[in-house]
């Protein structure tokens, strides 16, 4: 429970003035306006119970003062019902209890006495969600998004909000990281025991957008274009090569700022914070205007060689660091860092018109997530390539992985990107066994639309997608936008209307013309046999036997009657019921592939493939709902539509030449280079 109390009849004031962290080009970090708004005192005392104790002081409360906790956090499009973890809410004025009435799942109303100057609410929040979307507290670490802890005071959202953090002896050596503006304490507060600090937000939106990381943190800073960047890491093991992560993060930030602002301009923020939590398992990030919260696998962090700290002379130089591969966990981490940082421009500032103001009480639908998540997914890997952190081969592998993810999902043929964006709340974020058949990822296919547009624009020689996004940012002044704004800048930069492409690629469901578009840039589209799971139309788990997770629409597995949840136990080959050819005719006795009937226990698809070798059909023995079923299954042939997977190959010939004289758009700074950065006019011998 709380270790101290600040019960008083007058409004508490912040302990001193707010000091914006770093220089600010962003009004969001300006010093707060008067009068003082809500003050939250957050106490980290019951670490083992994972409970934050909160006291909320509301000055000049309304007679019927309403407060509510958000049901979702912007950037993660699912109603998460954070109020499920709020307990013990009570209210008082001058030490006298005030009646509280709960109005709905996340809203309460206090009947404040007439003339009351201060209403005090006290409550606890249970925090044991290790994701970046909610809150966590244990003896090692604290983390929270204010959307999980801080009740919104209706009518006072636009006032400044103050946050106090208090710990105990157990948190004495903890540090705090947040993008909120710190308050320098006055003498009365400076030496308060167990104080972890004071911060201020200009309004509730800024508070809600500012997660807080607490614990024993690895911390370092760098500057890009005069903007202070801080990287903190919790949970890293011994041998963590923080310097390499810091150096690579700085390289990514430089590439992103170069992307949006060219060689000289400063970004639209005065400071930025990366908060990375390393865990045994986990991956993800959430974007904010001045910070991002990230999770990665501890094993994916860069490690010092020899398993220990090295003398500087022995530490590897950048040139000695081995090249990253597409399957390396560290490549994924760098992509994640680039992704969330890119969002500082592309969804936190430039954003769907529906998000002009966030509504914390309900879903907010937009058809534009393909633009904000898809294009960000396209540029995160491309920036790694441009920054020299991955090579062409690695980039093409990452691209092919996304291509195969989309092409192997039947849902792409029935659900458009605009629909997928709008229904993110009920489909993308509510995955079930039928999801691959019913929806398409606006991340993956959205990134392919970005690729297709970029290739088309470059092939027509007037500009690249870089120029389009920069023009869009300028047109909308880094704020709310509509799809019509994108169409307008595409026409302005590309020299013609791209409405047909957007209609077909975003609002339609046909496959994108990527094989041809990639060839215009000299990138070869090759096919090779798909894994057995894809040829059968299955997604499986093999950790505890062979469990079927998904059955793809129109597949051989669906035709056989296999279903999600089945455990594939065995295989019969050569038996009468398995003995039918792919066209349904029974094979003859002198068929060279016929075998003696036999049955086999299987635990992996590799075992299935081994026992089914040479067969036209088999019988799958599966367990379902306590029964055993025999399901005749046609064996895939090379002619099956899903029998292939795509591989992209390093260009074998130069890209098509650029127009003889640059267009005005090119002269104004377009990129006359191909996707991989090769000059379009290069001769074959010039290719790097
Ligand atoms: Zn994203």
C-alpha cells in the first residue's frame, strides 16, 4: 500500500517548473500552461504483487466529476480494456469519503461537495503484462504506459498533467527513462527519500503518449542534427555489446532523418528516446511522438566476442563485424528500431484524419493503416540497406520473405488492404484459425504496394516513393491526411494519375504486378519448390507432435477434410483407400510406384514426406475430439498452384536507362537510381 499521503484541502502544485528535455522544435514539449491540471502520484511499493499505487489529485473538480481509463492504446488497434486491472477506486475531499458511481466499464463519476477545491482519488493497478502496450512491475523492472495507469479527468484534458514517481528501499538504484519533460525539484522536494522524480506533460494526450521505463538500465546517448537521442536497455545479459547497438541505432536515425529532410534540415522533434527491453522471448514495438518502447529476444542483442568486456584494442572494428543475414535476430531488431523511428514522422505526425484527436473510449477506424504500417514496413528494411547495415542479398531475402507471406495467404484474394485496415480491430488483432483465409496483413501487403508504387514511379523516370512521402508530409504539414492527399502528391510527383493503381492494389484484391515491375529494375523473380506444408495447404506446429494450426482455402488438405486442431498421428500408404491417383482413378498393380500397404507413426512433416515418397495419395490418420479419423489425401504435384515459393536474385544485368534528359522533378531532387541504389543510367560495368 501507499507509504505516504498528501491529503490536503488545497491544490498541490508541481514541485518546481518543468524543464523540457532537450531543445525543442516541437510545441508538444513546451512548458505547461496554467492552471495546473491533474497530478498523479505513482508509488512502486508492492513489487511482488505487481501493483502500482496511485493517488490522483484533481484541482477545481466538477460537481459531478467524471474520470475514465482508456480502453485502447494508439498504435495497437485492439480494445484491451485496461480498466480490468484497476482495483480499489475510492475518492475523498478533505479526508471525507466522496460517493463514486461507476457509469460503464471504464468510467466513474464522483459526487463532489459544493465548493471543494481538491478531489483525491486513490486506486491500484495490477501490472504484469510484459508487452509494450500495457504495464509491468516486479522486483527487477517497472514499465507503464499512462493509458494503463492514469485516469483521464474529463474537462481537464487540455491542462498540464504532472507525474510523481515514488519507490522504496528496493528501488534505490533504479533509474527512470521517459520522453516527458522532467521537473527540477525545489528544495522542499529535492531530498525526498525514495523519490524517483517528477515530470510534466502539456496535456493528457502527451501524457498518454509517453511510456515510462524503470529499473537498472544500460543507458547511452548520441546526437543527430543537434537532436539528443537516448537509448536505454533493460534485461541485457553479460557481454552485451551496447556500443555496437548504439552505433547502429545512430546510423539508422541518420538515414531516417536524411530520408525525410535531406542533408541539412532538423527533424520535427527536439529529443527522442529508445526504450528496449530484452527478454528470453518476445518481439515488438510501439511508436510514440518522442519515444518508442521495444522488446527483443536477449539472444538477438549484439554480443562482445570472447564473452566478456574487451580492451579497446581488442574490440572489433566496424569493418570486422560480420555481415548480417536475413535470418539473424539482430537484423530483425535493427529493422524494428528503424520501423518505430520512421513512425515518428509517419503515423505520429503525418497521420490518418481519423486520428486528428484520439478517442480513448472506443475503436477508431481508418482505411489507411496500409499506408502507415505498410509503407513503414517497406522503408524500415530499405533504410537498413541504404545505411549499409545489410547488403543486397540480405535485403532481397527479406523482400522475398514478405512476398511469400502474402502470396501464400488465400485471404489476399478476398480482403482488400483498405478493408483489412478498417477491420484491424476485429480481424488482424483477433487472429483465429481461419485468419489466413479471411484477411490480408496491411503490414506485409501494404509494404508490397509501397514496393510496386516505388518501382512504377522509378520505371517512369520522374521520381521515387521517397519524394512522394516527403511531398505528402509537406502538403499535410506533418498532420492529419486523407487518401485524396496521397493521390494528389502521386499525380504531382509522378506526372500522371495513380488512381487506377491505388484502386486496384489497395481497394481491389488481385495480385500485384510485381514480377514484371521487379524485372524493370533488373531484379530476377525466380520460383522454387515450396515447403511441403505450403504444398499441402497447411500451417502446423511440430513442438509436441504434429498439430494442425491452419488449413488453407482450396488446398489439398481442405479437400481431404483435415481441420485446424487435428493432431496428425500417422500415415497409411499403399492401402486400397489411399490407392487413388491425382485424377481419382485407382492405380493398377503394375504401377511402378505402388508399395506394400503399411502404416507409420508421424510427428513431423519431414516424416510424412519420407513415408509418402513416390505416392499419388495417402491416408492421414488424425485425432479430433477424442476420435480417430482416416482421411484420404491426394499428394501434391509440381503443378499445384501453391507448389512454388519466390526467390529474388541479385540483378544480372543493368537497370533500364534513365531518360536522356532529366525531368523537372528529377532536377528538383528525385532519385534517378533503382531500388537498390544503382544509377539508372549506369553501364553494366559500373554496377557495384
Ligand atoms: Zn508500425
